[in-house]
């Protein structure tokens, strides 16, 4: 009978905390003889392209030119992200941890992380928290707060600084 080892979902966002999150995830997976699935979400925000849309609407730029610039920017981002994530997979494999990655181009990160954990059963989600104050979370939202409130499995939140990791149990449905 083949033993199935746990898979851990690690959500990375290219923030300064991402290196620490990856190191913690690698350590946890190694200690549990498990594997990693790295998830990076690209959330396309309409307001980021607002000036281009206004230019197109007023005739200052053609819609086709704006779409081409957007496609080129997305392609460049994907190439850079693929290289970064591929490098992280290689680092993990050198440490003896089987690792793959996924880039999501759809939806807000919180729901995507929870959906991925549901569809690709994992032991835990490992992610960072940027340390927003309560009032910032209220107005701006927090991906880590969303995930800890909605994840189908345990969530491990890696803190910036020297604070200990926070552990949250799976939400019971």
C-alpha cells in the first residue's frame, strides 16, 4: 500500500514577506515529508487601466493599441512570474520537496486560494500577512483574513518580523 504524503498550498504575492513564507513552507513540507503547491494570483484591477480606458474613450489612443499594450504587459508579467516560480520549485527540489506551481489570472486572491485548497486537497494553506491594522482591514480588506475565515483546511499565517506563525483551524461547514 502506497503512503500518501501531505501537500501544502503556499500562497505567494511577491511582497518582501514572500521569501520568509516560502522558507517556512519548505521547512513544514520537509518536516512532514510532504510536497508544495505554490499559488500566485494576479488580480487585474480595472482602476489600474483607467487612464488608458479614458484615452481610448476620448480618442487619444486607439482601443487596439491599448489592448496590445495590455497583452504585452501581461505576457511580460507571466514570463517573469514563471521564471521566479520555476526557480522556487528548483530550490525546493534540491531540498527534497516535490513542488509545482500555479498562476491564477482570475478573481480576487482570497477566494482563489480557498477554491484551490478545496479543489486540490491540501493539509494546510501557508501564507503571509502584511500586518494591516484593524481599520485598514475594514476598509481595504485582507487576503489572510478572508482565507482564515473561509479556508477548508488549516491555515498557517507567517508574520513579518520575529512574531510566531499564527495557526487557524479549518472552518467547519
